C-alpha cells in the first residue's frame, strides 16, 4: 500500500484564502481591521521564525500583525502589565504569547493574564472550559486545523477508533476533546470518535496504536511511531516537528508508515501550516466578538 499524502499546505492555503475574503467583508461592513499582537520573549531562533511566519500570514490575509519583543530577562510583573495594556487596547483583537517562554518563566500566570476574549490560542481556563462543554469561543489552532484537514480529505472519524499520542494542553488534550465531542466545527462526521489518549505511561503503546483507525501523533519524539505499530489502512496525522540533523522530521517514521497507512501527513507540509491558518481564523473571530460586544 502506498499512502495518500494529506497536503496541509494546500488545505491551509484554501483556509487562509477563505479568511482573507471574510476579513475584506468584515472591514467593509464595520471599518475595522482585525489586529493580532504576538508577544515574543527572548531570542529563541525557532520562536522568532514562527512569529515571523505568523506576521507574514497576517499580512496576506489583511490582518494587522504586530510583534511585541521583550528581553529574556523580563520580570513576570512587567510581562503581565504589558498584557493588561493590550487587553485594554480596543484596537487589539487577538493576543498570543509565543511559547516556549525562556527557562525560569512560568507560563501559567502569563497565559492566564490574556483576556479570554482575545485569547486566540484558546489557552485560557475559561476558553478551555467552554471547549470542554462543547460550546467553544475559540478553537484550539492545531487540533482545529487537523479537523479541517480530515474534512478536506473526507476522513470521517464518527464512530471510529482514534488514538492520540500525547496529552499536552496545546495539542493532545484539546484534540481528544474535539474528536470525542458530539458535534464539532466541521459537523458530526468529524466528531463522535471513540478516543484513546495515550502518553508516556501508556502500557504497550504499539498495541494501543495498532487498534486505531486514525492515529494523531503529538509526542515530540522523532520518528517514534513505527510502521509495524499501525493497523493496515490507518490514517496517520503527524503533528510532531523535530530536528534530526539538517532535516525536520515528525513523530512518525514516514517511509514505514507510508507503506502501511492509507493516508499520512508529511513533515514539513502537513499540520504546521494549518495551525497558522486557524490562528488567522481565530483573530477574525476575536475581532467579530469585540465588535458584537460594542
Ligand atoms: P509536549 O512535550 O508538551 O507533550 C508531549 C506529550 O507526548 C506528553 O503528553 C508526553 O507524555 C507524550 N510523550 C512523550 N514521550 C512519549 C513516549 N515515549 N511515549 C508516549 N507518549 C510520550 O509536546 P507538544 O504537545 O507541545 O508537541 C508535540 C509535538 O508536536 C512536538 O514535536 C511539537 O514540536 C509539535 N507541535 C507541532 C505543532 C504544529 O503546528 N505542527 C504545534 C504544536 C506542537 P507525558 O504527558 O506522560 O509526559
């Protein structure tokens, strides 16, 4: 079997174009340009690249993207005060704090300081709670991008066994929540899954993964999930982005998986571009919420 490649770049381009059209309509209707501020603390090279990519994507979608750069040694109180100022600024609709924060900075109080109505990453307890209750205000970017990709390729998850490997607050947990919901952003066919949330303490991970019709790999371990862990015909979504020498690799051994799976996402060009597309979608949503609250 040679797996179909699920093209995240193409799907993300379609999503971004869709957001761009909606931004134009929003500006025409209300005279407001959706605005996103990214807070970058320190000079981590990968984070700088991610923030630059977000800025470029904003510009192409007609969204104003600004970066607030702060030194790695910034005090927590100063950072929180900056966030409060952005919360109070009516011209700013979305705020994101680029992770990871420098060593020694506790991300929790920083992320908690972001106004839930501007929390375009969907990290605040209020927004996570709404997501859990099936009435999300914002959708978590990476999981929601994956749901969009599944719909794009008509991979229904309803009634199917899905194994999510990794239980982080950013990817694994919200992914499981969206998949197990009764309904979702793309309808019931792309929800209603029977979900297993696996992690580092899961006993016999290969056997657990082998039960899956759909595998979502988000464990941050390069090429960890092997071809012989997969059920023949499974659909494999690889969230991982890991550096292996000069190459970027996912959490799945791609060549092996391609021989067993029916469909697989590449790394790069799979899930990564979808995350940014959903961030644009959420920024527009934040601008709408702000306008409707006036
Ligand atoms: P975290 O490090 O926060 O979480 C990793 C999760 O994987 C944890 O739950 C951990 O288990 C689990 N895990 C680690 N090792 C194993 C193992 N040997 N067996 C089973 N489970 C294991 O990672 P993130 O969720 O933030 O990111 C995961 C990957 O996705 C990374 O490669 C990251 O770069 C990438 N990523 C990609 C994005 C994109 O847009 N494409 C966006 C965000 C992340 P435990 O809880 O027990 O420690």
